[in-house]
C-alpha cells in the first residue's frame, strides 16, 4: 500500500501571508519596493480626473465561480492626509491577504496549491514533437534544461539553481496528468518515481507550513 498525502486546501493556506514566502517563490511582478508596497492599491481621482483624492484597495478571494471582489476606498480627507490614508490602505490590504490565504492573491494561478511554494516561473514544456524540458521565463530571462539529458529532478535543479539558492530537497512542481503522460510514455519517468516526487513535494510544503505557523507573529 503506497503512502500518500491529500492535496492542500485553501484552509491549509489561511494563515500564510505574502511575507512568509521565500523570494524564489514570488514572480518578479514589481519593479521597485514602492510598486510592491502599493500592490492592489490604485489611485482614486476627482471627477475631473486631475487630482488624486485617495486610494482604492481591490482584492479577490476564492477561485472560479466562488471568486469574490472586495474593494474599499481610503480618502486623504477622511484619514487626515496622504500618509495616514496610505498606511490605512496598506494595512487593510495586508489584513485581506492574511484573512483570505495565499491562493486568492498569488501572482499566478496554480492548478496544485503546493506549486505556489516552488520556484516561480519554472514550467514543464512538452508536446509539438519536442523532447520535454523545464523552462524558466521572467521578463527577458530565459533558462532551459532537457529532461532527457538530466532527468526530471536534475533538469529542474539545473534551471532552479540559476535563479535561487534552493536546497537539495527543494520541491518539484506537481505535474498534471497531461504533463506526466508524455514523460511516462517515452520512458523518461516511471509511475513509481512520479509518485515519489509527488510525496516529497507534499511533505516539503507541509513542513514549510509548519515552520510558518511556529514563527512568532507581530501584533496587528
């Protein structure tokens, strides 16, 4: 009887905040610290669309048909000036991220929630008569490695280590059935090896979540 672990759920991620993620788990969406600080916050302009009168926080929770948009405005006049309104908007945004967990505000959609903890930007490329390979692409940076030449894990690490100082036991993304099929059918991967990698990833992510929960939290 094979040992397996159930997939993560949104409830498992309810306590995860953006600051809990290692840098390699984050797609490089923000060019500056200011862009990061103002994520999900956009200006509210006056009727003439000339002056900024405050901020609007926009957040989504849930996925698919259960997705819900949350918006709230923070006006400079209401909060006694620019600095106070900005601080309130950022605090409100941070609380929404904490309350609604990781997936609702993750930088890219992931079919398996565990994949949110793998190196962002690395995807498996199959089909079109090509030998399967791992691809990293963010901005102008592109790195590839062949699975036929290096194996599933070896090729992944060849790409990942150009991006981040990942440990030897770092998780591989969980594959969909469509991704796994060409690897298995061509003999590049056995079903047993696939299941072992899946188990290792699920265990790694659970240990990571336990380490997050054991961290001392600052008072809100």
